[in-house]
């Protein structure tokens, strides 16, 4: 028998033109982000009190905004800029590359962060990433930009292109290190998206999450260079240490204040917290408050286990053809797709809608109109033994006195019936989701 999954997929594709289309994130505007933040519903968990001038907390899986303050306000990023430098370097280079340090790299302002690299020296790219992300070395950022693009201005252009690809809405880079320039800015929302992308890269998380690293003298660079992570939540000896934090980046200039971008994971939930424009020490207190808020007042749910709206039982049992119900699900929700909901909200309280993103069909879940996340619909194989999908061996029809009739295989008839039922099912599903529902009073 032909794969039933392919047939079901064909039926789903027939529905694509009828479904709402969601544009890619790169077309989101600051106003749209703020509109989402402003729509946080009544009854949302009470937000923590923090001192950051701008901040945001998102679920790294769905990009659901759990908390925001001045999320799209332009702010000076300082060395959080190096998140983009690291991401582009990892995406466009080999860890075994040899990185040169010409004068254009080592010419940095006196007193700015560095690891003491001198003009004409070289370092393996992998170790350069440690120098970039742990002690936040500015000459390393310049050297990596030159290594990737051959020219710092060309690399900066690449940074801005990548920012657009990630859906960042209010960012403009002018250098790869974050040293202060008036036109060099970003926002909390954008840094959260950037951190999410970085944390999805295992090379980045391994390096950025390291407490300390030492380059030992070798033939390429005959001197020891100790490096310590400036992110205190990653250092076990610090009063701000948090075992749930997996990676992050600090940033500070006189103009920016103290900035901190942090990714933490606990019980299968990954959060990204960004705080900008803090006073010394407050960046850690504010970040800890945001992480506690996210982990304590929100919980992950699995729609695949809780959403019964995709059941085919009603469609089959109500059919005038009295067809048997297939044992396996014909369409299903991705088993790993999670939605983060407020702890005081039940899954049954969520609204949902079906939409498409490219060639994918998604269910979007929301609470009082506020988007919480989505899950992808997949085609599940019904057991081939199910009678409605069982392949039949049928003798071809013949007529003795006329030209041979077209051969009609039994399985094609059954398949057509199955596709019709699936279309009916989706029409009923869409209708059930769009019709107003009576609220139950408890």
C-alpha cells in the first residue's frame, strides 16, 4: 500500500491556501512588539520589581514574552554586541583557523577590556572565542571581524544583515566590540532574540558557559593568557552564582550602564533574560528576579498530551457511512512542542487558531488573546490494518462487447473517501475553533 502519510499530507496541503498566513519574524516592527506587550491580559502573574531601565524575559522555545519594560527602546549595548560577533564567527569559520592580530585589531582605547594580544601575534580561533566571550576582549572582537570579512566595515554590514534575519527590530551595529558610538544601539527585545540564536549553538553555549580558561604557551603564541568569565552568575565562587544559567554576556560602558544577557534552563524550560541600563550589581539582582519569576509562575504544557480537538472519532462515528474509527491518529501535534502558560491558567482556558507559516501548519495557543506559543501539526500514520485504509485487491472491470473500460483500483476509491473525510474533519475543526464558546462559570 502507498504510504498513508503522503496521502494525508496531500490533504493538509490542500488546506494551506485557506489558512491564515503568518509572516516571517524579520518583518515585525517595534510597534508590533509593543502591541503584544500591551496586550498582556489581566490575571497575568504579578511582575517582579526590578531597577533596570529596559528589560525583557522570553521563553526561548516560543519567543513568548513573559515580562517586558521598554522592550524596544534603543539602548547602548556595550559588550553584549559581542554576542553577534561570536555568532557570525562560529557560523562562518572553522574552530581550527589561525587568527591574525594586525594593528587594526590591537588598536583599541587604553583601559578597555583585552587579553594583551599584540600586533603580529596569532591565536587559534577556538581560543579567540574564549577571549571574546569570557573576559570580553576588544582586540579579539576586531581580529575575528577581520578574519571573517577581511575588513571591519564589511563585518559590521554582515552584523546588520544577520540582525535583520533574526527579526531584530531596533538595532544598528557600528563596530564588532561594543565600544561606545552614538549610532550603535540595540534594544532588550533584540538582544533576547540574539541570545536565543546563540544558545541554540552548542559551540557558543560550551564556550560562553565556561567559568575560566587558560591559553598555555605554545609555538604559535608563547605566553600564558588566563581568562575569566565576567558573567558572575556562571562563576561558582560568586554570590550571584546560579546553577540554572547556561550562558550569557555582560556589557558595560559609562554611557550604557551595566547590561546583562542571560540564558537559563530548568525542568525543560529555557528562558532568556535581558536587563539594560543598570547600576553596578543591580544587573544580577534584576536578572535573578526575572528568572525566578519565569520558573516559578509559569509552567510548560504539552499540547500533544492535552489537546483532544484533533480526535477523528466524532467525524467517523457521525458519518452516515458508519465507518470504523482508525486506531491511530491521522494528524497529530508534535510530541516535543511545548507551550508555557501562567501557573494559574488551565490548558482548557486557552484559545487556539490554525494558521500556516510557509509549508507548515501550526496551532497557535493564546490566553485572553495573548499569544503563548504554537505547535506544529504533523501527519501520523494510521495503522494499515484499519479497514477504511486497507488496500483492497479488486479485479479489473471488463465488458465482453465493448472496448476495455478504465481500470479502477479499490484502494484509490478508499483513498479518495479518506481524503474527503479528512477535509470534512478539518472544516469541522476550523468551525469549532472559530465559533464563539460559552464561558463556564466556576
